């Protein structure tokens, strides 16, 4: 069987005609398998949804109880028959509940990795390599320029800056699902135990992480009235990056904008977005990790979904591994 | 290298001056000698380092990497040094520890000891031993382009901040010392006496004037003061001693190399304060030319023969600090002026002249002269106490500057952009335009951009207007509604105006700022482009008289 007969791109997303389901569809479909809770992968309005417990919970938090008609939970490694195709979920190490989905049919195995990373992250289960014939990988940071440093060093920069500028409120931009909780956890792991203030948009997801056993220390809402900027002198405030350009940010004292993202690797990008303290902390693979993963999984073919496909495809060609870009649309970089 | 690289990373992204000073002070305090001295030299553009051509760097990186992958990377990053710094590790995860990295002083020593054929392998080896941020700093240093928004002046301010010593004292020492400035740091930290300078022709900090503010003059007796024209050039200092001749900018930057036409003609010993201008001296009977002509000669390391011929420079002398060996700074202004007149009288007539005194008896009389000066390149008057001694710095009382009133126009806000740092949540950079004829009738054409002049309370008003009236967004920039009957009128003040081929409107303003918010006016009442071009024409007509 040709791999394209088992799974191929359609305008709604990757479609498996044999099993009659889509993976991470960008439009409402009858049957959806979801890798993780970021809004470009997990959308509301599908009829049946199959995902990990945590991904289902996150979708419920974000979209409400009626985000789909019926949900089904997938346990790690459990083989589920969906329309005659054997499907199983394996940790992807991206955010809480994130999974790679393996599809097996007539001796052919395809792994859709979703978004994934290989670096250590105490807030989610680590990536497990699954051998396969076709490995479908993202390429968000698929350029040789991306070498993400150890997150501990990056948090060290934040702590140094708190000492250098003890009066300024340090505003750490981090996306609401995954990055924010990971950054808070990293700050705690480096010995900082003052209260950390969060923007309202993070509250529910932080509570959920706590309920899943990920301790975040003392978290306070950063929503006290405009009148008390003194309270936030030298405080760490975590919020979605967009909020820092908004009027919301004015209640703080001489805000110093930091941004936790893999994109911060490139100085010009940091500069254009008005970031003073870039923290290169990513929930995606950097270039060496992408290559390491392909070597380890050893697929006979690589398909590249989204990001900088051309460089990764070029590298595979140089290595003699057949590779092609899928040109899927609708995936952005919410997770980084 | 690590501390310097970390400092550069922060400086590049820190917009505020105070923030930069904090980072610099921290670096000078925590980095040992001689590294901090080399860091200081690099920031102040005083570091002598063997340079490396970009072409060689490109060859080095292609030795270890596929050309196509390199090109993808370079296209994405857009800066050669940064691309190479980031891709150098290839497949390796970076695991260079800080202790293994060479020190900045070791890098400088190594590079400067290399013979021509050794450069390639030394650069390769250094890149291997630095982490990405260290590689970036190293590559910026050897390609000679730091571009991090730190001037020599700011670095000296930081030294002053760290030590409590006056910045003018540091500036006076500066040109007599060499990297890595060990004796300077020892003095700043109170561990040694002030260094004694061996080099002649050093820079001496200049005396500055305060602007005249309302009520200042009525308290003063005009008989105690002399007046001079304030020329629109740049303030310089000529320092000559036993054959060594130097030209310094107001902040002590050595600009000797760019002005051989002046420096070679210096025929006196001593230190003279004056205005650098282009055109002809009074004594040559050729007119003094405008600041935009002078700009052709500024910010260059060297100068070619055509430049020298098309834009001849000269110095209009204001004051004398040293007459030969004699320090005359403690003498009165008029007495110094007599000595100055003597020295300039014997200097080449086409390169040096003496700034005229402007006779007056009452402040009203001077006010009339200031408003209508005899030459378009005059931007106001200087008022100096007749008995004032020459004291470095900006003291209130002995010297005043009284500038010509700024130009004003009413313009309409067109675009707004978010500010930086403290202002990152405000739309605080405004592009404004005036009316002009077009094929479809009147339309607004952008004529300038301003980001200061308003109060914090006014900024709240401006920001609210932008947020409530955005019609289009382009990244951080918003276009706001601006038509005849709805929009925001800004009164813009500026120091000068010139023709420009770079701007669509054909005009360019100097130092535009927002003088007032004209909420009482509708955009239809704003000025027209013809008003601005008429200001240029009036100036040009003046110049021809």
C-alpha cells in the first residue's frame, strides 16, 4: 500500500480515507484525532474527537463543554481501532497531554508527530521515538540557525536582570498553554520563590496544570487596580505577549519586556517586537534536535508539515532520505 | 569574552539611556582588568583590532556547511555575522562552558599578533571556542561594525556614574590614555592617583551655555555681557602642541583624520575653541554655507580631494584655552579674546577667522538682532559675561545661548507607531503630513516624524485617539483617520528645513517635535506643502543676499 493511500493532505487537514478520520483538522469534520491543545491544532466543532485525557480537558477549558458531540480518550500506547486502522498515541514532549499519533494498516506505519521537542520539560511527558515507515515532522525551527540554549541559562538572564533593575516590573511574555507554565516552573526550579503575577488569560490553564500535579508556587493575579504600580516593583509578571502592548501593561512600574520564545534566537526579531530581554525557551525542536530525531526514528520517508520545510527537505536529500513538504495551511506558531 | 558578549546582547535591545548606563556600570564593576578596558575601547571605537573581510568569513563557514542551507539561513537572519554565529555549531549541540572561552583580552592579543597567512586558521579556531553570543561579538568586532547605540560619550558617562568622578575629568584624560586603560580604572576605583598624561595635544572639556529662559535676562545687566553670533555648524576644539595637531568634537571624539584641510593649516601652539563650518571665512569674502553642506563632511573617517574642493572647511574661533604653553582659562573672556585675536590674526586667512562681537546696549536691541540676523547660517546669539573664566561643563550664569525661534506648522497625524521601553504600550511616534494638490484634488503628504515634545498627559490623549481611530495596521504601525473634517491636528515645531530627494514630499525637517495639540482645529485648517517650500525659498533667498 502506498503511504498516500493511508494518509494525505486535504484542505481540511491530513485525512485518512481508510479509517475515515482527520488528524488536527483546521475545519469542522466528522471524526478528528487531535495531537495537542494549541488552538491551531485543536479546534472546536468536530463531531467525534479522539485525544489524550489532558488534551480533551484543555479543549474543554478553552472551548466549553460542548466543544464536540462525543469525545473518546486515548491512553498512552493503547491500540485503538478506528475504521479498521490501528491508532495509538505516544508522548510528544511539546505541552501537557501532547501526543504523536501512530497509524498502522497492512504493515505500513505512519507517525504524525504533531508539534514536539526533545529538551527536558518538567511540565509534560518526554518525547518517545516510535519507529515507522513515514515520519511526519513539523519544522517550526527548521533552519541551521536555531540552536536553543539550555533553558536554565535563559532563566539565569532573567534573574540577573531582576538584580540589575530591581525597580522595574519584568513582564515575561509566554503563550497561555504550555509555555507560561513551563516558564513559571523553570523560574521556581532556579530558586525564585517570590509570588509570580499572571495575566487573567493564564489563570484557568495554570489551575489545570496545578491539578495535574505540576506545582507552580505562589501565583497571584496581576489584575489589581491601576493605582498601585509600587506593588509590582521588581515583580515577575507572566502574560500573553500581546497584552504587553496593550493599555493593560501601564499599571506596572517601568515595564521591562521579556519574551520566552524560540524566535528570540534572532536579534532582529527581538528588536522589531520591542523586546528588551529575549529568553530563548522553545517548545519545539531546534535544528540539531530535528536531525537527531529523524536519525533515531529512521523512517524510510519524511514528510514535513509546517514551518521552514525547504531546509529540512534539503538536509534529508543530502542524507539520501526521501522527503517532501506537505504544504498544509492553517498552522501557526501559537505554541512558541 | 562572555561578559562582553552578554553586555552587547543586552545593549542592542535596551532603548533607554539610563538602562544602558546601568548595564555598562555593571559590566565595568564586575569584569576584571584588562578585559573591561578592551571592552571600553570597543564601545568607544578606540579598539585597534586586525580586521577580517566578510568574504573570508563566508568561505570559512562554507567549509563546514552546505551552501544551500547557509543561503536559507542567511536569507532568514539577514546579517552575516549573526548568521555565522548561529550556524557555526552545525550538528553539535553547543556545550562550550564559560570557563573554556577565551577572554576578550586574549582574543585582541591573538588577533593583533597574527601574520597575514595565519588569520584564516586563527579565526576558525576562535569561532570553535566561543559560544554563539561570543561568536557574534567577535565577528562584529573583527568586521568593524558594532552598531549598538552606545557612543564614546555614553561609555564615559557610565565611568563617571560608577566612580562618582566628573565626566569632564574623564574626557580630559581620555585621549592621553590607551586601551586597556588600567591606570584609568585604578584611579576611578580609588586605588591609584589620577594618571599623568605624557601625550601632548589632548582634549580639554568644553564650556557650554544654557538656553535663555523667560525671566533670565531681566535680572542681568546688559553692560556685563558681550554677544556673539551663534553659527549653525558643529562645536570643535583644535589642540596643537610641538608638531602634534588634533581636531576634536565637542564630546572629545578625535576627528582629525576627516579634516586635513584645517589641521594641516594650524600654525600655532595651544588649544582653541570654535565652530566648524564649510564655505569661506569672513576674511575670504565668500559666504558661510549651511549645515546641510557641512553634513557632507561629517561622520567620515577620511575625505577625498573632491570633497575637500566642493566643501572646504574652516574654523570660526570663539575662545582660547591655552596660548602656547600658557593656561589662560582662568582669565576673563575679553582678555582671552585679545589673545585669541592675536593668534588668529597670524593664522591662514582662508581656514581660520574670529567670531565677531555683536554690539548692543539693551536686551531689546539684542532681541531684534536675534530675530533678524544678517546671515542665514546664524541660528541665534551667544551671550557671555565679559569677565567669565573658561569653565568646563554647563554652568548657569556665565554663558547663555539665545536661539532663533523655531519654525512652526500645523500638520495632520497620519500614522502612529508604538514606542520602546517605558512607552511600549503607547503609540508615541507620530508621522504627520500637510495638504498638497494631487490628480484627485487635495491630499495629505507625509512631511516628518516626531516622538517628543508632548507631556505624559498629552500622550494619553494622543494614544487614545490612535486606538479609537485606527483605519489600517502595518505591523507595529497604525494608520489613523485623517480627512478634511476629521483627524488630529498637531502643531509641529522644527529648527530648520531643507529640500530632500529621499522624501516623497521633497522636504526634510530638522529636529521636529510636537509643540501643541491643536484640538481646536480641523484637518482642513492645517498647513499646505507650499508653506513649507516657501520657508526653504526664503532661506535660500537670504543666503544669496
